[in-house]
């Protein structure tokens, strides 16, 4: 894989003269007459350079089963330029054809090719993991850098983005057995079992999750709230049977808020303007890597910033209801968390509803305190933002 070697500067392994005779490269049609039980062997063409390369599946060598993928880019070479090892258990259990090779002794020198369709392989590089000589773990970062295709007519059907989505899907499927076992253990916890795929609320973030332990359920749920005073902190967290980073790799998270028949979501408001985009950044599923989401705030006092911080999308929904708010009444506030890709919501990951109480103190917080006219209320601050 010349592109990989160039990137990694592996001059000590494969040194090719820039004056190499063109007859030595690019034509491996003879490989197409060979047959193997995996249906791999043949001439392939690189998506990025359209040059020809030879792939040959080798089941046995030296009287032993090796299950290797031999890669050629020098036509007259009797020896392949790379020999990649098959991860046999992936194929035996899931029919996934994944081959890997270490071309240097560090993590950046690791390369995979994965069959994403018969006759189509994705070249995967930049897997961030420790160099242990074996295949990359399933949770390693994988990035598609090229595609190799037998039938050039399929070039239009495959681009890097499409191949990346397919690789992500394949790796997610390989994680299924492990994830199912881990989920079964989590379901033994009463708090998790009761709230799986739900959003829960509290008046303090540490009532939802212990700092530094997002991978463990370390609260008993006693401080989860079904009603919150709008004058104080309003925070929430989601529980997932499967971590979104595993089930929806490479995607985004969208959060929808609804109150009093009004609703909006982060992705909609984020695209309104530069000001909105700055206040409502993209959330990626890779940040939701556990069965507990990071804790998030509708509105919360941040002691480090010495001020309240808020999700502007959530404040928009409350603002849209400002003419209905009356002291002493409660209002259902619903949070829904979705997987999001290519501008569209996908699966609903979790949802929950809490009652927000508009207390006398909350009225001062949102509408302003007549005794302190110099302090702007939340609504006045928000209107100033909308007028930017």
C-alpha cells in the first residue's frame, strides 16, 4: 500500500525508485483468473489514484494454515509488498473479512483492510491503540483512507464517507456480543434497569453521576427529581442500554426540548446564525461513550465561572412560553435525545419529562427583580442575545 508507506515514511521496508519502469506497475489482470474460497483474489483499483493493485488470499503456506491477504503493487514481483493477517474469529463468528499488518513498531504503523462489499475493500489507518502485534481492539479509532475496488463501475457508488459509514457499522456489529454481556451486568442494577433509555433530572449534577466515574453507576437515584424549581439548577442525564458511541459511531447527538406545546432542538437553532452556532456547539456520539451520558444543564450555576450557564435551545422553549408562566404553577418539560446524521434525526436514544415549577423566586430570576433593576432577568438577557 504505497500511499500508506509514503505517509509513514517506511523507506527501510520498501524503497521504490521514482524512475521505476511503468511496466512494473498497475496491471494485475492475471490475478482475476485465480480462485480462492474467500472470493478475494483479483485485480483491484485504488479509489484515490485509480491504479491497479493485486490482492491474493492465501489460505495455506509451508504446510500451515495462514489465512493471509497478500498485497502487490509491483507487477513482476514474486513476493507481495505486504502480507496482512486475517482476524479469524471475526470471520468465523460474523463473516467479517478484516486483515491487518504492522508496518512499523508503533501504533501509527498499523494498517487494516476490511471488506465492505464483495470485491470492495476499505483501507483503514490511524488506529490509536497500543502496539502489541495483534489486531486493533474494537474501540480503536478507525479512519478510512482509501478504497480498493475490483469492478471500476462501482467507483461512483463508493466514496470515502460512504465507506467510513460502512466500516463503522461493521465494527459496531462486531461489538454486539461484548456489549450484550456488559448490558446484562448493568441491568442487574435496579437504578439502571428502571431508567435505561430514559432521561433523569436533578437539582445538582453530582446527584446524577459521581465525578470521574461515568463508566460506573455510583448514585442510588434517591436525589432524582420529578419536579424542579426554575429558580435553581435544572440538570439532566440519560441512561443508555448501549453507549451511543458504539451503536452510532461517527454520528452526532441532537437534543429536543418541549414545553407547553412549543418545541425546538439544538441542531435547528444551531444553524440559525453564527451567534447561535457559537452558543450551541455540535455534540458527537464519541462524547457519549458510556451507558450514562455526560450530565447536561437546562440552566445551572457554574462555580468556576461564578455565573449561571444554560442550554440556549432549552431557554428558547421556556422563552416561547413566557406569556403563559404563572407563579405557583408547574409545566411539563420534555427532553428527547436522538442520534443525528446528515441533518436528520435517527433513532430516539432516551427521553424524560420533569415538571418545572414557576415559583416567586423563579419569576424574579426570569423576569427580573423589581428590587434590583440593575440585574437583568433571564428573558431580558436572552432577548439581547436574539438581537445580536
